[in-house]
C-alpha cells in the first residue's frame, strides 16, 4: 500500500508520517507545497526549506511544488500534484489535520475526485493527549513561530516538553488557546523523532519579533549523527 504525506516539517505532518508507517503503509513520498503567500490558507510556510533535511533524515523521497498561495486557487495546484501521485501508484494521501475543517474538507474532496484515500490520523485527537504523545515518543520539536496571547518572545525556540505543556495549560485556561496550536497560535519544527536516522542541528537562526508575534528564520542547518 503506497502512500504520500503532505509534509511541512512541523509536528503534525511528521506525526502523520509516523502514523502512516506505523499502520503499515509504505510512504513513497513526502510532498511539500512551497507557497509564495506566507498567509496561505492551506499550506504551512515557516521554514519550509528544511523539509529537504527532514526527508533525508527519514530516507523518504521529497517532492516540492510551488503555488502562488491564492485562496481556493491553490487547490488547483494541489490537484495537479495529487493526480501525478496517483499516476505513480499512490493510493492514499496522509495529512496532519487536527481540527481545521477548512483544510481537511478540501483535501478530502480532492482525494474523492481522484479516487484516492484521504487519511488524517490525528483528526479530532484530544490535544493534550496528542502533545503528551509527542513528548513520550521523543519528538524533538521546537516552536518557530508564536502569535497568541500569553506567548511572548521567550517562547520562540522552546522545545515541546512537559514543562512547556504545563505552562501552556495555564495559558489555555486563561486565554483559551488551542493546546496543540491548531488555531495558528504557533508553528513548529521537528528536529528529531523515531523515524529520523539523523537529527537536524540548527547552526544559524534569526529571531524576528514585532509587538505581539514573532518567528524564527533558520538560516543554516545540517544533519548530524544521533
């Protein structure tokens, strides 16, 4: 059973890859959509260039496609990609959707039109249990973007661990942010996980902060032995 994963290098798409392999699928391809629009409705854009290192670390072929990121029209670009994957014998498309009906419904529709199976193994998973699972499985995940009340500049670059999760619960109770950041409160980058044969080491990065939100630009990173 051949599958492809819509892949950004963040925690959700990396976990979707893990779940696909755990379920017995052969993940032939990781697919990264490179959007010209940083405000893309469909695709993660933060440090998307690092998917090359993540794919190499997992020894899975990476396919990179560009899109202008125009709302709804970016789906036409994705359809071309999915059609190509189907022609290569791919039977299922995995995504890291948690609670975003906007993204999942559109991926489901494209897959239905192409007779592909759409699989979202994290769909409606309890966010606390999900974050706990990331920690228990030793996903080394850092925050590379934050934009929510209670998350200040000090959160940039922090690793998702139990200390962070405890603090996040307090912030969630006060401000109502999603514990797994499904509301766009933060973006993540996975540096290591059980699928990685090597880990990603950041050698140079820049923090950018503007009033109440900010992000990390990774300028240089390499793979290193674990």
